[in-house]
């Protein structure tokens, strides 16, 4: 007896296409770039630039373009020394956060960049973006870096401490102070 004879429809399981993960296939690209393949370097640059930009915006604020440039320069200068091409994502994040902090510290003025708010989830009202923009502007670059790593990147305190090259206690302290400062400024 078949499914048609019983009146029961038989459905094959639907196979949904999996979204390609650009980081999963990056190892061969890294290896090719390390060996001098100019097209691989270009492809790698196209892959990394949006990610580096997303990390630099909330940390370096008004100087995020400089931070992106400094980060990408450091990444490509250090690329030949990267021993594990599958570690590119974490390696780039480490370099980017450190370079963004350097640029933010060098800057005497800290004028936020509006594009950061294009990345914020949830309602995208101009008023909300302006309020968040104002509150972030008041935080130090160190506090913005800890918030970015914790809230945007989802890193735990131990991972953030390794990345920032500071103690776990310092990360916890900065995160606590940054959140408190943000809350106080937000409620005013």
C-alpha cells in the first residue's frame, strides 16, 4: 500500500540552503594571500573591511576611519606571521580593538560617527540614535571598547581581558563602570 492509497500525503523533508559563512572558507584565502596572491589579498580586504569597520565605530567614534585604516594596515603587515589561518577572525578582532583604542587615545576630541547607529538592533528612530550617540560620546574609549567586546561581540570577561591585554578584574571593573555610566546618563 502506498501513501496515495491511504490518502496520507508523504512529504520529503525540506532541505534549506545553509547561509555561507565567509569565515569558514577563509583559511585557503589567507594561505593564498600569505603566498603573495594579489587577488586573494584583495578578496581578504573586501571580507575584513566591514567587520573591522563595525568594531572601530563604537570605539574610535569620530576617528573610526583612521582606526579602520590603521587596523587593516596592521593586519596585512602581520598576515605573513599568522601561523593558523583558521584563527583569522580572532586575530583580526584583537588587532582591530587595540588599534581602535590607540587611535581613540590619540584623539583630543571625540566626536561620534553617526554610521555606528546603522548597526544598532531594534527601533531605528532618529531620536533614539541621537540619545545613544550622546551617551556613548561621554564614555571613555576604554569603556566603549569593553562595552563593544561584551555587548556587540559577545566576549566573556576572560576573553576581553586577553584581547585588551589587561587583567580580568580590570575588565570587570571597566564594564561595571561603563554600564553604570551609561545607565546614569541614559536616565537623565
